C-alpha cells in the first residue's frame, strides 16, 4: 500500500535515496589487500558487495584471484595503474556502471593499486553527482608489517648523511616512503598484516613507528593472511569526504600526481618443469635488481592447475589456485614492478634461466 502522506516516502524509495557506503582499501605493493578483500567476500553472509579493482601492471592478477568468490558482474577492473590520477576518466564511469545494476550493491569496495594515493580518490566523493549517492564509509590501510620491520620504506640515515656530506645540494626524496605514509595518513583503520612474519619486538616497534607517522588517533588491528571479521572493516561510517583536512598528504600542494618514480613490465614464462628452481631465480632477481613486487600465473608442466606466484621484494609464495579451463591460454605471465630504471633485459634473462 502506498503512503497517502507525500512527506512519508515508501520503504523502497527511502532505500533508493540512501547513500551507498564505499570502503577504500589502500596499501603498498604486496601488503595483502587482495587477500583481505577475498576474506571479506568469503564471509559476507549474503551481503551484496561490489568491487572496483585497480592494478599497476598489465596482467589482472587481483581480479582473477577475487573472481572465484565474487560474481563477475559485480567486479570492475581498471588496469590504468592509478585511480588517483584518473578519477574522471575511470572511476566515475565505473561507479555509474555499478549503480545502474539491479539489484544495486549494498556496499562497494575499492581496491586501489599499491602505488595509489587515496586522498585524491576521496576528493571525488565530494563531487555533486557522487556525493548524493555515495559516501566513504572508511579508508582501510593494509600494511606489510614484515616489510616495514625490514626498513623497506625508510632511508638508511647513515647512508643518507654520507650522501649529503658528499653533495650539499642533494635534494632527497624517497618515493616509497611518501606513498606508504600518504596511505597511512588517510586511513580510518590500519590493518597491520603478516603478523606471523614478525617477532613480538618487531611488532611493538612497527606499531610505534606507525603511530608516530599519523597525527590523529587511528586504530591498528594486527592480522595474519588478512583474516579479519568484515564487521570490523565495514560500517565505520567515517564519511571521509567530509574530513579531508584531517588527512594530510605529501602531495597536498601539487596540482597532480604521477608515478614517474615507478615502472612495470611483463615477462612471459614458459611452462616450468621445476617450480622450486623458478622461485629461486625469482628471489635472486628481486634481491639483485631491487624489484619491489612480482605477481602472476604460470603453468607447471604436467599439472592441471594454475600456479599463482606472489612476491614482495625477495620474499615469495606460491600456490595452485584453480584448474586450467578447457581451451584457456596457459601462457605464464609475471608482472615485475620496481622503481624507475629497472634493468628489464637482465631481469628477464635471469627469470628465463
């Protein structure tokens, strides 16, 4: 029965007018964003979730991983490398596509690339066409605790002091540190992941370093393999688009943001007869050539399943994720990401043996 009072809309009308909450999951390359999101999807308890996935690299690894636990029509993949740079061209059309679907999603999760800055993306939620329909429920920063403990995002103060003594005019920037800190500074919740790879002392130290980086009180949750109750991540009601002033960035004074400090390329890998040998070569190449991130799929000779490979620096893991489908191209492909100046030829040669 329709309401006779024009001031009292029907329940369906109220739901249509309600803003859809959006959770932004940020975090540096290899921090565990996709693993965390997969855990959320697997424990969604019937909640209609939609995903926007943004990757840095030409192989859609993250989307392929999540496709097994989320309906394909609810996933939008953007392979432009950085949503924060292409909001108008990529983000808004992706949102329009999701909102046009019936039934509409109850919650949208955006996984940014590991090199994206979340703040420019949040600013887009203040646009009139977006603000009336969506709100940023929260920004989740996923941190690879083991990488932080190893000093991946910090300069060696002794080495840096020596460089400055040798050249007083040196103007040093650490692009890894800046991206990592910008992600922390924008967060409503920090997920300190890979706790199983840290000692208690390292965990305490990394917690302290994170709290010194951020000027406001933000809860830090320690996790392993991104396993966390979705209720902890969804429903923060932060309305981050109304709170931008409390989220400082290294790039606040810049008109734009680019990723000239980083690059990626793809290596085609033939079927591996000995996966252990390939993993050893991957780890050696990452250490030798300062590779930040390696990920992709390969075929193992004689095996019916696809091998997923994930690497952060020289730390690698592998697992068979699903069977190859009939007629599927089994060509192995690995995305290699690092700072500008990677020796592509040498890295490729070392991986191909």
